[in-house]
C-alpha cells in the first residue's frame, strides 16, 4: 500500500496518473499547501524540502521498514522500477526516458512555475519577468513539439516521461501558449488526456481543490518562506 501525500498541483497529478495507470493500491493523504500543512513535522519527516508530493511505501520490494520518497521525479522512477512499468528494462530505452524525465524536473517544471508566479501570483506585474518566462515557456514547448514530430510519445512508448510533462501542459492557456502553434504536442496532449487513468487522476484531484483565488495568507505561506522561517517552524 502506498500513502500518497498530495495536493492537486502539476507535480501531484504526475503521481496519481502513474498509480491509476498501474492500479497500485494507494491512499491519498491531503496536504493543503495553501494552509501550510506542508510544514507540519510529520510531513517534513518524509519530505524535508516541504514540497509535495511524497510517498510512503508500506510494502517495499525488499520488505522491512516502509520506504519514503520525496520529489516527484524520484517518486515516478521509484514506482516505475518497483512495478516494472513505464520505463524500459534495456539501457537505450531507459536513457531515453530518464533524460526527458530530468528535462521536465530541471527545465519544464521550474520555468513554467516561474511563468505562473509572475503572470498570476506576483503582487507586482514586472514586464521583464513576465516576458522572460513566457518566452522560455514557448521555447520549451517548441523543444517538446520537435521531439514529438516523429514519435507517438516522448520516448516512443508511453512512459513516466510523458506523465511528468503532461500536467505542466494542461494549463497552457494560462501560460500564454496556444496548442495550435504546436501540432505535435497537441496531438500528444489529446492522446494522454483521453486515457482513462488520466481522467481518473484528475477527477480525484478535483475533490481537493476549490479553485478559489490565492489570498494574502496563502501567498505568504507559499511564497514567503526563508531558511530562517523554516527553522522557526
């Protein structure tokens, strides 16, 4: 059984997509990041970076004590290796998946996250920052579109690389992007959106999100933390 510490963010959706695809038994433990629940000691014990998602696997392959994993890319890799699904066993195919998984966690996610911050959440609109991250988002969409020009999915067959990238493309309009400008990405996006596991994952996420605008208190919790404030927690 997997305990999934979760909130319906792009990184959270990655893990529910995988778990729904494989039908691995799991329980969602909500972590309301707007209320600061990610700073609770019991959560920090398994996710020291105070970010979700995180998992606790109560039935690890080697048995023994439960295994906890934080960081969404590491969780996807752990679950893929445990289940032997959505990552190839042979080295060439494995490298294809891993390099695009790392592309997402090192580039696509952080850059699109900054896009969101400066276009939607920052109290002051800074044109340079908005242009910087909207343009970088556009460049990364172009990289993905080129990659998908001659293959169905990012690494050929559906894999954790696709699960990592898809949730970050879902809010493309809010990122200032038009999928029509990226036809290969649009075709890929629609194929993943239609998968039953994707539908189920997003339905589960909808139960935890009110969709309400972020208030001042939530803004402080999400964006106002420093090393000093964490030490006081």
